[in-house]
C-alpha cells in the first residue's frame, strides 16, 4: 500500500512537471483546465492498472502461507498470520486527518456563508451581488459575487464582469472538487499544488475573455488602481490577489499560442505509457533489511507474507528459483548483490513461455493423508494436521538444553513436489540447533497427494512459521 501511495505521488508530480515545463505558458486555457482536472485523477488510477502484455512473465511455483504454530513444553497452538498493511495506529491518524480537513473546509464555508452585506442584489440570471462593508475585497463563489463597498464605482462594473465569467464557467466547482480531494488525500501535497495552479488558470481565463471585449491597457490600469486586500480562501475566485497580479499581467501580454503548440499535449502519451509500464511491471518494494529472528511478531508475519507474494511459481524448481528462495531465507553476505525484491532477481532469468498463477487458482491443492472435501476443506485439514504434527514431534527439551528463554522464532520453508514428497526443507532460527530440529520435524511429514493444475501435477512451496515458547 505504501508503494501505491508513493506511485500516486510520483505520477501526479510528473503530470504537474509536464504542465509547468511545457503547458503553463501557453494560452490554451480550456485545454489546460481539462489537464489540471483530469491528471490528478489519472495519477490515482494508473497505479491500479496492470496490463498483462506489459508485464514480464516469471516462472512461478504455487506458494501457500501457513499460519504460525506456537509450541511449548507441553502444548501447541495455531495462530493466524492475517496481517494488514495498515496498522490501527496509522488508520487512526488517517481518519483524524480526514476529520480535521473536513472541519477546516466547513469552517471556511461557514465563514463565507455568514458574511454580512450592506445590500444584496439578485439578477435575472440567478446571480447574486453582495456588497461587503468596510473592505475593498472582491471575489466570487458559486452563484454569488462579493464586492467591497470601498471599491470605486469606476472599477466595480469591470470587476463584476470579470467575476461573472467565473460564475458562468463554474470555476467554483473546480475548486470544490479539489477541496474534496484535499479531505481524502490531506497528506498529499500535490493536491494543494494542483489546486493553486487551477486557481491561477481561472484568473487567466477570465482576464482573456474580458480583454477580448476591451483594451488591455484599460484593464491593466484597473488591476493596479486599488490598494488590494484579500483573504486566502482556497475555493473562492479572488479578483484582487497581489501574488497573482504580476502573473496575470504577464499572461495578458503574451501573444496567442499557435495551434501547432497544441502538439505539446501529445507529451502525455509517452508519460502515461511509461507510468502504465511501471505500474504493470513493478512490485511493492520489500524492506532492505533481512528477516531477523529479533523482529516482533507482526514484522515477522509481514515478511512471511511478502515471501508468499513474491514467489508464486509453477512446475519444478529451477536453479535460478532456488537461488531466489535462498535470497529471502538466508542473510546477505558481504559483497552480495542487493535486490529490492525476489521478483527483481527472477525477472533477470524469466522465461516468457511460462504463465503466472496464484495458489488460490489451483484446481486441486496438495492433500494431507486422510483429508477429504473441496479445496477449502483440504486447506483447513492440511493446516490442522501440519500444526498437530509439528507440535507433537518438535523436541521441546531443546529450550532447556540450550538455555533459551522466551519466544524463539523459526521460519521453515519446504516444498511438496509433483510426486507428493517433502523436499527442499530450509529453516532459519536464532540457534543452529533449532534450525536442525525444525528441518528434521518437517522431513518426517508423510507423503502427500500432490496439487494439480489443468490436469497436471505441480509443486507447491510452503512457508511455515514456528514460534517456540520456551517454558522455564
């Protein structure tokens, strides 16, 4: 999930960079408005799009994550390994941010709604004009124009004409759309930057339409003739904004962009294609540190789930796949190449003729002797029998023999091959003796009925965490 959020941020950043570098100074205001409204949403959608023909296919085995087995001196139990990316603390912060953002928006809306006016004039076209006392502020929101009574009569008509363009073009709805995005994505600075760019573009649009009807020199004089005072409310169209005056005059001085310059919008095609390619071919990055036995229970479970997601392979294990498994299950040595994921390594030796499957898609999962029923029943029975077998056969005396205390975490990995044999058993633990014992117990498992896919027997890799609770 963190990787998806980073992709959204980077994609939106790239879209905004294209706008600032190539489109911002062009006078295609209508197209730019569409661009600023659409690209933030594209940035949110593209990370979730996966095109099969863009993906690098990887030789895959089926993989199954087993729940952890807790064993002690006299008892054992199975614990669930269902852990999520979002821990409760993070969710609390996220929803708190949404609440604060929503309250701040409500505060700004109430602040506008409760503005007291000297007089309110309602036009035949449904627009309202409110005259605000003791101010020279001028802005518009939805169907209402707010005008300070201190603004001179000479400038009042021009300002009203300017603000009516905002009302007619529904510019307030654009800004309200970004207010909604700011509530949901309150942590994403790109949403705020897009909204600022769009607010500036709104002023360019209104200025361009006004100057098409009157001289630019007269309009410049109008912009500079008042001592401007305004409050910053992000979803109103403010006429007097000192930071915008220079930009607006500069844009008014520009010649109309030539139609050939519209070809710049074609830059979106390679940008979007690159984003789709990355989103389709990339995996969530794994943590750089190796899995250690000192990690907390939740951290261990997260690492195991990453292992399950990264190595779903079909058929016999190749030497390359063996190395990839070893990459996750053994500590890195000095001089070893660092991979951000197992998938990255497997991609280097991928065979395009192979297809990728998930364990849940198997027609028939491996079966523990004596288990019957459909796939779900077989999985449940398999898990219960494995847990019971490990609990009954693990030598719990090792705890006292080795002088261990507390919980000792062991990660076991094994494969049920196409003949149903238990092969390729590996283990990681704080003590070599625990690794040897875990491997010994798993190798004692009876021969299984192999899994099947499309009528062919296939190998399945299992990851089994064991928590050895040493009782003093």
